[in-house]
C-alpha cells in the first residue's frame, strides 16, 4: 500500500480587500526565504497552439508575447519555503545513513486573485477548466486585485494602490538573492513580467538579458531538472509531486525505524510544515469554502496511458480509465520489481553475462497488466484516512499545534509594525476560520485539484526533493538559469550575451532604483 496522501495545504487567499494588510507580512517572510516557488494561471492559451510552439525561438517568443498582451492573469501563486536552521543534514558516505537526513521546511502559501483592468481575450475551455478545479468566478470578478500591466511609470498610480503593491511584492521576490523556482515556466515568466514589471521587450535576446539581471538568485525550472538531470520517465507536475511525496514518506518511515536490525540506509528527505493563514483584522478575514476532492470509483479499470505518459487525458479525464497517480506508480514499481526478480532468476540458472541496467522502459510499465490490476484494486480498496489526524512526522504537510502557529503569526505581525495586543486579537480571529486542510479524501489532491497556489506549492516540494537527490551545488551548476522549452532538446539559457542589450523598460526600472529594504 502506498503512503497515505496529505490534505490540501493551507493557503492565504489575497484579494483587493486584504492585500494592503498582508503585504508587510509577506515582506517579512521573503527575507527569510530559502527559495521561492511561483505559478500563474491565465484566461487562455490562444487558438493556435502551434504558433506558441514555433520551431524558431524568436517567432515563438513573439507569439507568446502577443498571447500575454491579449489575455490576462487570473491568479498568481506564491509559496515561500523557509528551511529550519536546526535542520542541517549531511549526505551519506559509503552507503551509511546521514546523522540527520531530514530537511525540514516551513511553507507559507499565497493565492492572489488578479483582475486585469483592460479588455482581454478569454478561452471558454480554459475558464471551464479553472472553474472545475476550484476557481470561484464570482470571487475573482468581485474581489480580484486590479492591475494594468506594462510600464509602471505610466500606470502604477502610486505605491499604496493594489497595482503598485503587487509590483512592489514582485520586486521583493526578485531581490531576495535566493532561487526562484517554476515548472515549465517560460510562459509564466512572460505573463509575470508583463503583469508586474514592464512592457515586454521586442525580442527574445532582450527578454533573456532582463531576466538574467532581475533574478540574481537564479531561475530554476523543475521540469528541466526532471527531464535532463534526473531523467524521469514522466515529468508533469502532479506525477513528480506524488512520486516524491511517496519516496519522502518511505525515507521518513525508515528514519524512524533506523535502530531496527537490518534497516536500510536512509536517503535525504524533506518535510513541509505548512503554516496556517496569517492573522488579519476581523473585518478582512474571509471565510474560505471547504474543498472536497471527489472520491474514487471502487471499480476503477487500469490506468489511462495518455495521462501516465503526458499528464493529459485526450478525453478530458472521461476515458473510463483510472487517473490515480498511486495506481500508476504502483504499477511502475511492481514492473520494476518483477524485472529485478526475473534477472535474479536468470543469473541463478545461467553463467551468461547479464546487464546490470535496472532501468524500466515505458513499455515495461504499461504492459505489466497483472501488476496494474493488482495496484488498481489495492488503491481502490484503500481505507479512508482521517486527514485531521495528520501526524507531525508525515511527509509533505506537517502541522504544528495551534498555539505554536499563533505565536509564529504574532511574531511576524510584531515585526511588520503591529502591536502584540492587536496581533493576538487578529490571531484569535484567524483561528476561527475553516481550513482547506480539513478536506477529507482518500485520493491524492494532485490529480484532482488545480490552482496557482497549489501548483506553486507542488513546484517547491519537487525542487526540495531535487536538491536532496542531486545536491544543491550540482543543481546550481547544472540547472541554474535554464528554462524548459516544449518540443526542444535544449533549455532556454537565461544569460545576457555580449551583443544583447537590456530593454528600455528594464533600464527605466534599474535607473529608478530597486525596492529599498525596510
């Protein structure tokens, strides 16, 4: 049985009503960030997908720029990962376990509802997808943060208004000198640049030059790492999140039983203590609806191969087959184990040389039908977990006691200029709010829920796993400032060439000085 899934992580819903109140707390958290994960949702991807995947990169950039100018940002997801200073594991040597293999992170999630103030295009299919995955269209229209995009000098309208505040937050993210992480993030970066920074540059060379100067801590793309460094069989976001969640759960379990005779060496793993909502004044605290993930069909057939390979079902998740990542991963692991067993038997009965390659091809996984059916039955008959009883040692989302979170929130507010008395009142009010983490489900949220904050959270947890698996120095050397490109065998390198210039918009931002530290 695979490790139990974790509930949807708690997050802060940011609207035009609470943006000004929550900004100073975000500023304080960013100062302590170990790395930052971003995600964006849009009103559409255009009617001609071929144009946005043009073979010529300048043509592709031009088409994507036009897409960003004609469409709008719906939501902006921000996840701030703060490594616990007391967590300092060292890599194992000579097959032994490290003294402390756990990297413990505290995570703060933010979901910004954005509302473009100009006319823009909307794809009905894209909006239906977002609505089916949790987007509250009424809340988006009524409470979205108004923004205008483009050059700030023409339309920011002062630092106290929502448009100016969002630009200020984005600059804070830029200036932290820590990794900024995306997943397949080329289009995300184009949209964010246009929405919160300046007019898009006229050509790709200028855009790349600007990005190289905007993010001194480096840009990282988890899809690039998984495809070109880890060499994963599949690399779509939900697959990687659930796979690494399972692996970290096993490592955590092994670490707890490390004194057991015959215990295997423990690999480095990460745990994520998702922090509660930041305390807001009672009049600004918004009651969030509880998100319930649909239960799985008890008679699920074998899994959908299109989804397993690419993360997309050609029949819009209605093909009649399972899209449960646990079923897919169980089958993959069963096929790998069967292949190993077959090799052991062959080696025991013959003196012929056998290959030592233990990698599993896609055909091995998807043709192993007996394992698929067994995995499907196991997953379908899995008893429901009480997500309210998530233990502090569980991988993924760890939860502190209510009093600890209240103290942490009170401390943040104190640092951002709020008195302790007021902070405690706000914290008490916040604790009355329902939490999305109480959603009860026996299926993994990753394949049933989609939003900017959750995608950012998944991206960050994947990056943390990649840092453990490959070492931070190796990841920096091999993946820093390399963005995945769809349909290409090479990444987009974020580095300024000797012949390129910064764009006029970026030059104005540099001359205007970056956001000062408070």
